């Protein structure tokens, strides 16, 4: 199986084209481990030899292709993820991950392909990003319905949820 993966592997410099992404968008997805190489680079000089499994990249594209069509999109300001990120809705890779995890409503533009086909409601994303930025800068604990504490810690302008079952009740 690994031999087959290497035979159909895509070199790092060709992945943005395969994924219909810009170089910077791909680098952000790579840094955040949304796309992973077959064999991680061991040092900085070996980055040019990094290859990606075509089937895993195609799997991500299949998830994107399964999004509902824009015809079912309701009211809202629907634009691409990169447009939303440029307008203050959050980092591209975070929005993309949220779309894949279905925690952000997203639709597929039928005339586009790859990540450029994904559209999100920019206004609602910006409003939720503004609400998170207005929270205090320190660790905020909120009682979750499952009986454990859900904590939010501000990390470089973004609040990241942290499950902490050891805090007690």
C-alpha cells in the first residue's frame, strides 16, 4: 500500500494546483496539519522532497464535493473562505477545518472547484469572531452540559476550546 501511495504521490510544489488553492492557503493547511505528507520532512532542507498521498488529498476534495449546492443556501452574505478570512472572520485554515468538521455552514458553488468552490456566510462568521474577541483575555471557564468544564483560552486572537475534565464540579 505504501508503494502504491508513493507511486501516485504528488510533490509538495504541485499540491496547490491539485487542491485549487494558492501557495499560501496550502502552506496554512500544511502548517495546521489538515494536509499531511506521506513522510514528514526531517529538517528544513528536505522540504523540497516532501510528497503527499493523492488518495488523501482526493478524500479532502470529496468532503468538499459533498457540501450542499448553493441553491439551498438561505439568506446571508455568501463568499469564499479566503474572502471571509480577509474580512476578519478568522484564519483561512481554521475556517476550512470548521467547514470540514461541519461546525460552520458551507455550500458548494457549482461553477468552481476545490477549496475555491466552498462558500460561507461571511457576516455570521465575522459576528462570531467579533463576539469571541470581546471576551476577556484570560482563561474563561464555562460549565458545559456534559458535566465537565469547557475552557477557552485566547491564543493569538483566536479562542481555542480546551476540554478539561480534571477541574471538577
